[in-house]
C-alpha cells in the first residue's frame, strides 16, 4: 500500500472516529457491540464514495442490498452509523463477515469500507478498490 493510500485511510478513520454505530433492536436503536466472538460486518448501500444521494435513491439501493444479503443466506440485522451531530447517517445491515463476500459487497455498492467487529474489537475492512472511490478534496 502506498503512503498516499495510508494517508487517505488515516483521513477517513479520523473522520469516522466519532461515528456512533447502532443496531435496531425492539423498535429502538441501541449501541452496536464492538467486540463479537463471531466476526460481523456492517455494510451500507447509502451514499457511495461518501457522496450524498437523495433519500429515495438510498432507500432503493438499501432494499437491493438487503435482498442480496438475504439471497446469500445470511442472518442480518438493521444497523447504522451516524455522526454525533446528526448531520450524517447511513443505514445498512450487520451480518457475518466473510472477507471475500464483504469485499464484493463493498465494491458492488461503492463503499469505502465496512465496520467489522470480532474478538479483536471494531475495525474497518477496506474495499479493495476504495482509493478510486474517494471524492475529490
């Protein structure tokens, strides 16, 4: 990985540092557990490459992602990441993390990364083509 890629990943990790990760449980949002025995990942179809899309487009993309996760036979739960100030929120799905499947879905939906939780804690799984998805700064 190049130093430019390292710097870009560091930029995004810093930007996402304060993200509040939550799961939908019993009609409310609860904090996502950052350590899990079975590796899990949160993937969203919203706002590919961190470029805002209209809500209707995000909702339609989300429905397709949900159908694909279901077709893959995965158990999944509604999840989201949001900024503390409420200015940014992306809903997605948490399901078992299998690196090849996660990378495929991240690329398919134009996502920079997915949040993985496992026995080591929470960390990002970067899309293999993530650097080409970064918006101009």
